C-alpha cells in the first residue's frame, strides 16, 4: 500500500478524514450560530469527554461552521495556571481590530477597545505587540472584580459585533484548567450577553468533571449551557471512520479486519486513527486483512505507549504513580476510592490530597460520589503492560 496516500491522521486535534458519529453535535452548533445572529435565544455548548474522543477536532470544526455563518471566532487551548484575562486579551483585540473596519460598527468598536484597555490595565495583562492606541474608559471593565469586568467587556464586544451584523464565537479547549474564579466570571459574562440578546456564543471542551465545576461556579450554569457527552463511537460510526477513508483512496478492507480494529480500539477516535494508519502501512496490498491488523497492532500500541500514554504518566510524582497503578491492579474502572486505599494499604483520608492532585492534573476524575476513573481510555491497560508487569517478580 502506498504510504504517501495513507488517509489516517493520528495526532492531537488532527482533523480525521471521516468525522463519523458527530452529526448531531455539529448540526446543533450550526443552528446555534445562526440563531444567535438573529437575536434568538440560544444555549452555549460544552463538550465533555475523556482524552482521545475528538473534542478538540469538534471545536475546530465548530469554529469553521461559525465563520461560515458570519461569526468572528476566538479559539483558545487553556494551559494550566494561566489567568483568563491573559488568555483572552489578544483574542478579543483581534476581533475588535476586524470589526473596526466596518463603518457602522466603528463607534461601538472604539468603545469596546477602550473597555479592553481598561480591563488589561486592571488585571495587569502583558499586552506586548497587542497594545491599544486608545485611552481606557474609566468605570468600564476596570473595577478589578473579574466577574463584573469580564461581563462588561463581553457586552461591549457583543454590541460591536451586533452593530457590524456579525457574531462572536469564543471557543475554549481544556476548560478544566481555567481557575475557579475565572470560570465563574466566564459563566457570568455568557449569562449577561444572553440576557441582552447579543450575538455572542461560547463553545467549551473539557474532561467530564467540568459539568460539576460549572454547577459549583454558578448555580444557573446548568440552564445556561447545553452539555454534550462525547464518547467512543458506536460500532457503525467506528466502522465508517475506518472504511470510508480507505475506500475514498480506491482501496478496500475486509470485514474481519474492520471488526478487529474496532474491537481493539473500543471505538475511541484517536485509537481508530492510529490503528487505521498502522494497518494501512503494514498491508502489502488491498484489501487490508485481519493479518495486517494483527501485525500492525504492536506498532500501534508502542506508538500510543511512547506518546499518548507516556506523556501523561510522566506528569505524575512517584507516589501518584503508585496510586494510578493501584487503580489499574483492580481491573477495569470505575474504582472505589476505598478499594484503591486498601490496595495501597493506606487509610482513605490520607490519600485524599493525592487523589485531588491527580484529578487536578487531569489524569483521573470522579464519575460519581466515592468513585474514580481514568480520564484517558485504556490507560489502565497501559499501566499493566508497562509498569505493573515490569515491576512484578519475573516481569
């Protein structure tokens, strides 16, 4: 098989050749971006799911949809420990710069720029190359209270977008890394522009615990956002994600091979791309058969172990590694916190801070009270392959 024509894209956030099984989410986004420009009540959306299910891919696609329907967009991948004002300032600056050339929006845009200048000053944002040549508007978005100021700033941006006949869509990936106070302020800001009927939408993506964080931040968040679960693909969608790209290249895959890939990956999109990629490169000729899939599986696992899994494991301290290995020794999750403590021969209350630290690092989450599970699909199997068996006598 010609490796140059390999259609699969196993990479973080890489657009797969076939975005299967996500039509409902994308259709709802398409409706939302059109409704908000027309002043119709619209819910912002938050995509929730484990690592490797394609949340980033979906955000990128939604950004494209929003732009196709008259929105200016700002997309952010939130790193740990960076304040929201620092993240959002250059994006809003870019949006206002684009709006400033629209004649009917010039006054509103100028006012928004003044608000942004005051906001940057009070929150000590290092503006660098994004300096604004306007004076701040005293008393607007400059109180130092992030909840008040971000809401005022969003209103000003929304008014400028409305005057220009455009919308503004803000998209934030990894929203679990946004600080609690900043996240509460973001919720307030979205709530405020909704109340005023301004053409502003928010799409977020994060780990499953984000829904609980939203409720903790503001009680009305559950009515403000549509929470969409993004998980493994069903059998039919997973098969399409493999079969269609192969057939579009004029090649074939046997049904047994297709079923083998879906079974090994359990339908997780990132893993489907990795197995599809390796199976294509392994096959000498079309159709790809089950022998090709079996022969390619070791290389697929090795690439996942060296990259997708290892980079996350390396973020843990030695004691945190003991904790997640204890989880894996219990088999498939979810796991009871007490069972993990018993496996480690420690009292549960002593392990609470460590568990909280691992949750904060995005490695585990609590699907329900007293339970924990990995945020990375098949991570327990990785630990068994590479750490638990290796450390066992004779391993």
